[in-house]
C-alpha cells in the first residue's frame, strides 16, 4: 500500500515548483522528498543526493583549526594553492596511482564541480574547431548543466554496450575522428552505475586521446572505492587504474568530499599532467593576453576568475589528510567501506522483492558494491519507477537524467541508517504486492 497518494505527491511537486517529477533533477527530487517528510512526519528513505553519510575526518578538522589559529585566514590564498597542498597532492598521486606528477600541476578548487567547470573552459578554447565535450555515459548530470551555462556543445554515448577494448575502440574513434572533440569526461568508479573502467579500456582511451589531441577529464570522486580490490595501501600495488598511464593529455579531479567525508568544506584538486601543463596554445594566448601555457592559463586566467582561490584553512586540512594517508595513519578505504556494506544489504532487499540491478557487470566481473547502484523493475520505465518509489517513501533519480540508455533509477547508499532497513523491507514488500509481475 502506498504511503503517499498521487494527489499528495502532486501537491509536493506543485509546492516545490517541480514541473515534471519524472525528469526531476537531484535537487528537485530532494525538495519533494523533504516536503512529503516534513508535512506528514513519515520518514523517507533517501537515495537521491550523493552526500556523504559518514563522520567528517577528524584529522582534517584538527588541521583546519590549527591553520585558523595560526592566522592564515587574514591573507588571500594564492590562486595556484598553498605549497603544502600541492606537495601533498603530488605525493598522494604517487602513493595510490604510481604516477609522477609535479606539485605545480596540483591546483586546489572548491570541489570537483569547480575543477570540471574550469577544465571545460580551458580545453574547449585551446584549439580552434575543437570545442565540444564527449561524455562516456551514464554520468554526472551536473557536468552537462555546466556546459549549458557555458554554451558549450557535447556528444555522448552509453558505454555499456561497448565495454572491453575491442568494442570501445571503434566506437570511441568514430566520435573523435570528426575532429571537434576537445575533451572526454567520465567518472571511475562510475556515477551512477558504479561500473569501473578496466586497464585495457583506459589504454584505448589514452591512445586515442593522444592520437586526436583530446584531453581526458578523469573524475576520481570515489577514489579507491572499488572495494573488490585492495587499493588502500600507499606506495604498494595494486594501484588505482588511471588513464594517466596511457596519455599525457589528462586532468585528474580528486575530491575530498567522499573519501574524507569533507563535502561541506568544498575542496578538491585539479591535477594537470606535466606535459599538458607546459603546452603553449596560441588561441589561449590571444584570448587571455597571457603566455598561452595551458596550466598557467587554466590557473590564473580561468580558475581564479571562478572562485578567486580556495579557502586557505581547508587547503591545510586536505594537505594533512593526504599526507597522513600516505603515511598509513588514515585508511580512508577502510573508513568508507561501510558504503559497500549498505549497498549489499539494500540490493538484497530490493532484489528479493522483484527489482534487478540494471548496470550489473564490468567487462570481466560483476559490478561491485559501493556508494551508488542502479535498480530497475519489470514493466516500468525509469521515470515511472521514480514516481512510484516516491509514493512508497523512497527517493532516487531517474537514470534517464544521466545519459543512460537502460531503464531504471540511481540509488545512493550514503543516507541509509540501521533503523531504515526494516522500513525498506516493509515498503518494498508492499511495492511488490502492488506491482505484480506479468509473465
């Protein structure tokens, strides 16, 4: 039995000015869920927004307090970032990716959203005629919203039917051969599917990026959170798979939001490959009246115009957490493994009541458990499933908003709490009863 009638859900949509719930953004779904919960007192099972659900890392908090007490708040931080964070970022990348990257290329940004925003600008302006972005979907909807703001065009394809080097290479090359793609963007592990690109696929992406002079924007928001492998030991293999092994044309985005539960402080690193950093582009020099050196232009003429640098104390916090991770004091992989436990328990409940995992495999393995997973239900499109789940007090987002071709919704594990599992069981039993499958 539904908890919220269609009329009540319609009331919530009207009150929150959500024109079409089936196509709602993450923020709009969040508002509708909050409205229903507040006006009825019935708790929602929130699977919509990917906000951390673990305690903030205490080492970061302590480092930030020390920095504030030391008086760093009285001065503007340099656009390129404080030396401590740049050095820590370079060390961290070596420890977990085994990639040598000079500290100068590790540039703090107010979250990876700011890093991608600035990178989209720099990459699409560096070479005339190369002015579009290619998304390896499904992906993070916000990044396409950024391109709408910037007036930058894009193309995209769902990578699921093209997994593995043999299938991916011709499909990807068919896009790049047109000559107008400036950048490729994806997250790994993937938001929303939690699939992970494998080494052979990253090698293909890197090879073609070099051949067609395309910059790869690799979003590592869920750094080392593929819990199927032991990726958490610094300076020891196995190292995190990355396209940086296969091309010089890369920008890595490393956020503190998920791995250190430091989302509220908005800090990330935009890590520019050494050779890309030093490349000179006449088009950038002409536009910005500067050197046209990619790294320098991105820092001083683009990123600085967006946020005027990052909060100094937060930079000290991130530097401390990265260094302590490299020293083996912080084990952020173990700290975040709770998300995998939640995903496993949630999937079991959903699948027992007729749901299925939509994106269920990588090339050679079943998809792992972690921050996100995907759900489908026979006979329901993703949009219809989203609307129905809302009626049973469960919020998610439709996969259609992520560029996915498969029907379903994205579920986030971060807000799940122990007392909600019995509620989820009860509500999904009711959902199954009300939505019998037809043969």
